């Protein structure tokens, strides 16, 4: 499963969400950007030297 497919369902979960991805792709970055435009969530991606990444998503303040 492409990690970008997790973004929308997890955006509706309550509380902070954290997951890892084997590869940080442009698709993942784009999906996160789109979700942030429509929903009150804030996401961060920390890319590791090997190309994998840690993603966090928290409810927004507004």
C-alpha cells in the first residue's frame, strides 16, 4: 500500500497520529498538502537519510 492512501482516513481520526513510510514520495507530500487545505490538521514529514520517513499528523487549532 502506498503510504499516501493512509493520509485521508487518518486525518479523520481523533488525537495525534504517527506512522512510518519506507519512502517519502512526491505523492505522499502532495496528498498531505491537499488534506491540509481542506481539513483542520497539521502534518509533518521527517525524511531519514535512507529515504524512509516519519509522518505525524495532529488536529489543527482552528
